[in-house]
């Protein structure tokens, strides 16, 4: 099987297939976890989940613990809790709704009053109506975790090829025959596309439409600093979490330059209904600012989707090379 994309989805899928003795080649156009999978907040949370999602998250948390042990590397997995802060009574009402779901799953989630919330974060100048907190929620350091899982996958026999974009699928009589890559052709009857924001562009040329909305968001990272809160917290304007190195990762909705921009993917009209809820949410998050990107970044243009992409060559200082079988001279891998 060939997997396109070396983010958390591609890497963990490869890992699980390898444990079932299914041979896997994973293609990554840049470096493993050099895109979204190393840039997220690293929250592993049960709190605030949809009732249908919660059993999946509970299983994911069990898997995170197991994989952290199997990796034998520090991936920054820690139980430091997640807290949502309430600005208004309506926020508290939403939290109370979640408490019903939390009770069914016997979560340790609890509501805090205004006084208890005020003591939660050192130096907090604002007074909140209250909060909801789940102390057992966890975090991992994304840029440590995904490369560590990729190394585990290679130890289990997965062939990871970095700096090698999949360009197009070879399809005959409605069946997959192989994948054309930057470095040659791979024969295979099964391809799993885990290309993150690029998946809809990659698949559109094969007539497969997946409703996908690209939203560009800016986050910030502080230098190590004195601890003001051990875990992760958010209200509807700002989210932050303490990192393992002692710094904080922040995401604010109200500051200039940090509001989301939305880039409608190809096939937006076709998938308009499917993405309408996400589009509304993203537009609300963007507030009064210009929500829709005036210009789709070059990296998201169709022309770039399957060739050498600007983003693919962007190096990510904290990730180290994973490839275990890249052979630039080879025109045919399998
Ligand atoms: C602001 C923000 C905060 C988030 N916070 C959290 C959080 O706290 N906790 C959490 O669990 N999730 C969080 N997420 C979600 C999480 O980051 C994503 O769900 C996850 O990283 C998606 O992983 P992926 O493997 O699907 O995609 P990606 O990480 O984008 O990986 C896709 C990979 O495919 C590669 N690729 C694409 N096209 C090709 C091609 N043609 N050939 C070869 N390779 C290709 C790309 O280079 C990329 O490396 C957050 C997301 C955002 C935007």
C-alpha cells in the first residue's frame, strides 16, 4: 500500500498497517510533520467533544499512552488538563450541556465558579463568569510526537520517503495501478491519501470530491517564561497552552494579523453544503476582518498541487530527516 502524506494521519495509519504486516510505502513531499501536524496546539482532550466523538477520543488517549511507551522517546505526553473560560452566562449554559455527556462517560470534568476561576491563572486581570475544566486531559509536543512515531513506523518496516511528492494516480479500468511520484513510479493497488490541506486538490483531478475548507490561522510561541498556568486554556478570543520547554503557545482572535483567512478549495460550489457549517464557524472566528483570502496562496493553487511545491521545500527547524529508503537515482520504487 502507498500512503500519500507524512502528517499524523499518514504516519499513524502506516504504523497500524505495519503492525498487521501490511507492507507500506509512505510518501512525504517535504519532511515528516512539517505542516499542520507539527504546528497545532498539541491538545489531547475529551472536554467539549461531541457525544459521538467522545468514545473515539477515549480510545485515542489509550493509544497515545501505548504509543508513547512503544516509541521509547519523550513525546511530551503529560496530563496537564484543559480549561474553557466563560465570558458570559451563555458559555456556562453550554458547559452545563457538556456536563451531561461527561457524566455518561464518567469524566472528571467539573464546573468552576467565578472565584475559583479567578485563582486559576496567575496574574489574570480579567474576571470570568466561571470555567469548565478536565484535569485528566493531556498534551503532547506535536513536533516531537509525529517524527518519533515515524521512527517507530520505520522500525516496524514502513518505508518512508521524504522530499518526494506523489503527483498523480495511475488508474486503469477503474482500478488503481500505481502512483507517479517526483522520483518515479510505484506499482500498487491501494493508495491512502492523507495529504492534509492538499488532499482535495490531489484527488480532484481523479474526480474524487472531498469537501474541504482551508483556513489559515496564525499562532505564536513565547520563549520559556515563568509558569502562569500548567495546562491549556481558552475562551472565545484566545487559547494558550504551556509547552514542555516552558514557553506558551498562543492563538488570539482579536489581534491584528492573527485572524483566520479562509481559502475556498477547488470544488467549493459542489461541496458548499457540506462545508457550510465550518465556513460559518470560520467566518465568525474571523470577525469583522476580511475573512476570505483575496488571493489563494501559490502553495494552494491547483498548478502546484501535484508538483514540487513551495511549501514542500520549507524546512522545519525542529524536525529531523526520517527517510529510510530514499534513492534519488531510482525511477521505479516497486
Ligand atoms: C490552529 C489549529 C490547532 C489545532 N490544535 C489541535 C490540537 O490541539 N489537538 C489535535 O489533536 N489537533 C489539533 N489540530 C488539528 C490537527 O493539527 C490536524 O487534524 C492534523 O495535524 C492533520 O494531520 P494530517 O496528517 O491530516 O495533515 P498534515 O499534518 O497537513 O499532513 C499532510 C502531509 O501530507 C503531505 N502531502 C500533501 N500532499 C502531498 C503529496 N502530493 N505528496 C506527498 N506528500 C503530500 C504534506 O506535506 C503534509 O506533510 C489543530 C489544527 C489547527 C489548524
